[in-house]
C-alpha cells in the first residue's frame, strides 16, 4: 500500500509576497503531490498564493486572531491544531511563534523556519522575545535557518542545540533569469536605452531602508545618465516618493510597483543595490546574481557571504556615503560590472540552485535531517 501524503500546516504572519512566501510557493509547486499543504496567514493576507499552481495540493486554513490576546490565541490555536491534526506544524518567524507554544502539549512534529527580523530587532535581539523563543522552541522543534548569521543567533543567543538547528540556504531556478533585455518593458517605465540603471527589488517596508538608497543615489559621482528603479510596493512607497522629490531626483527615480516576476525587470538593470537594515539571505540578491549583475550593498546578514569573491569588496558598512561610493565605482566602470556580474552568475548556479533546496526541504518535511 502507498502511504498517504503527509499533511503540513504552514503558519505565517502574512502570505503577502516576500522572500519566505516566494520560497513557500516554489516548494509547493516543486514538491507536487508528495505532501498536502494547508496555509494559514495570521493577517489573512494571501497574495503570494497566486504564485502557486492551481492544481497543487494546497488550501488555506483561515481563523480569527485577536490582537494582544496571547493566552486566548494560544488556546484557540491548540483547538485548531486538534481539529486539523497535521502531520507536521511549520511556523515562520516571530509572527507565528504562538503556534509553537500551542503545540507544546500536543507534541506534533514542529519545524520553525527563521528568515530574519523586523526593524525592532535589526540591531539587537529583544530580551522578552528571546525568552519566549527559548520556551516555545525548546521541545520537539527543528529550527531551520538560511544564513550562518541566523545560525549563530539561534544557537548562541536563543540557546538552542546545534543538533536541532539546520542550515538550509535558499535556492532559485537560475535558468529563469537567463533572458535578453526586455526593451518593451524599458519603454513602459520610461527607462532610456542609454541610461545606466541601478535597481532594487524589495517589499517597501521600513527595514529595507530605501531612504539610504535614495541618499546614496543622489550622491553618486558619475558622468553618465543614471536611473534608479525601485521594484515593489508597501507602506514606504509614498514616503520614499516624497523623499525623492525633496532630494531633487524624482525625474531619475522610477517606482514600478509590485511585479509578480522580477526576471524581465532585472534584465534592464546594470547594477543591483540592497540597502536594508536587516536581511539574512535575501532571494532578491540571488536573483540579481543569476541575472549576471554586480551587487552594491550593505553588509547585513549573509549578503557578503553569498556573493562571489569578486563582489565581496562591493559590500560595505550600513552607511549611505559608503554605498554611494561602490555604486559610483560600478556606474563608472562597465568592465568591472561585466566581470563581477559573470562571477556572480557562475557562483549562484554552482552553490544556490533551486533543485538542491527543494530536495533538502523534501527530506525535512518527510522527517529526515537534510545532509
């Protein structure tokens, strides 16, 4: 007899589009019928489910959540866990941590995936949250991290055993980004063919610190025509558009809004920039590398670790002047851009391939430890 596929309950604070949500959609599509997926978003935002194949075995499991009612929510979550009876509970980041507590008495196999932190923990861990995590994740939990920075935090600050902590880096389908320049898209957004384009792809939230990127762009010392393209949407879009006006660069900055597929817009970039206060292993950087782009970025999380050796000295301290300096260097040197971009593409293809990631998560969801 063929065993029934395992039912996995995935709990997110939101399933609106971001790096963890894109990875979730990739896994659901790639794993096919090996598992049944139930997805729950605490804020009832489910935009990323549009990335999932309609025939994939994935459904939502929606429940009301009361703000600032931790104990009441935990009791309700335990009731819903009993009703759904998943084979594995999978929680994502701080926003779903109450489900880990709800599971303590039930002892369902539990995987907690940590991708990073909000702006309130960009520079230091909050003691109350650290204590809560120590308790919530102490029993029957495997903790998955995509970065070595997070691995240190989990084992040294949260005091979780290395034996239950799994380093599992993100991966992407590199072939999707081997495409020619999309001239029609350039025309759509008013990007001149002769311009050198610096671009970023991000959810427009405070922790992405796009103000730093705008300041750095405004200060670039380069002779040629430049454009800054910001791809994404979120609460920071209007404040950043206002800041661009204040800096006097609004005619050279393009906000595209959310784009479901970043590959075509990345084909228009000459340089990829990342200015965040907090990241760990951003998928956007991997996608830029697969597109053959050099990365001008700040040294946050594992960004310096994941780029090629040729790119490492272009990752600088979290400072707009330093970021402007490496952006100027790249904007002024086409040969440097070409050399670093080629090294990045080769590196991401050899180290961060999607197939490797999918196979590792498949083993993890089956109850094995990825080797």
